[in-house]
């Protein structure tokens, strides 16, 4: 009997419980491959989770510059990743102390130099000549209109933009005689990857918004006529 079973085993004719079968070699390889892929995916997810940090996305304040600006206004000025913090100095609501308006707001980027993503400075001015303004020194300025009562200047490229308009505003009793003009300067360190045209358009929009807000909130007792929409700035 044993000899018969041996001969049947050799010829492949033996069936029944006395024959031991092993799994196909190809199926085992497929299972190993599936497990290998699964482990690779898990390892890849772990590496991605290790290297990706929550600050590797743009985080912008929801409100800035006395509540007049929001992310839609300055998003184009943001860098590719990081966080910006908004700070303000002074106010744009009257009455104006000491007869002078001296206010500013700034969005500082979180790099090691705390670079300025956006700065808006609002101050009193004595005349329409901006050549001596320290915020604009070294800039080649071109004049551009922002409305019948508003004169504007823009520097080439991503240089600053300035607006100026006459404003008779209320001052604190006993303060010095107020200056007859308000000047607004918008600038940044140009940290974004946006085109020059997009940055300049953002400057113009921010400058006009801040001019309207300042004239309304001081308030200027004289009418200040401004454009509904910012103009296209000359040059590039």
C-alpha cells in the first residue's frame, strides 16, 4: 500500500486527506507586495506629518488698520507661507490731540527680521509738496489722481503710494492750529510672489480705502470728493 501511494504521489494521482497541499508561490508574493505597499504608505504619511507644520500656510489677521481692512485687501502682499501680525499706533477718530494727526498701522511678517508686509501711515501735512517726506525720500514719484479733491503719487515698481487731501478737522481745545492736509502713505517690503501689477493695484485700493475712512472718521468738515474705485497706477 505504501508503495502504491508513493507511485501515485510521484505521478500526481494521489487525492484525499493523505496529500498535503502548499499555497501557490505567486499568491504569497502578491500578499507580500500588498503588505509592502501598505507599509510604504504608512511610512510616507508619517514623514509627511513630521515635515508639514501648521504654520506652513498663510495666516492673516481678519481685521487690520482700525478695522477698515481685511484679508481680501492685503492677501496679495503676503509671502508664500507664514503668519502676519497687525499692530496700530494712534487713531483716525477725532478730535485730534495737539492739532496733529500721527497714526500708523502695520502688518509684520513672522520672519527673523519682522519684515513689514504692509504699512499705512496717516499724518498731518502743511502743503502739497511730498518731496521732503521721509517716507518717500529716494522715490521717483509720478502724480496720479484719486478724485477731484485728492492728489496721489506713486513710485515705480512696488514703491510706496501716497495720497493727500485738504481736511478741516476738530481738534482738542487749546491745541496748536491743525495742519490743513492729511497725507497717507502705503508701502510694504514686497514679500509676496505676486506680480508687480497686482501689488500696485493692492496699494491703490488700500490707499483709497484708508483715505475715505480717515475723512469720514476724523471727520473732515469740508467735503472730500474721491473716486469710487482706485485708478490704475502709471508705470510698472
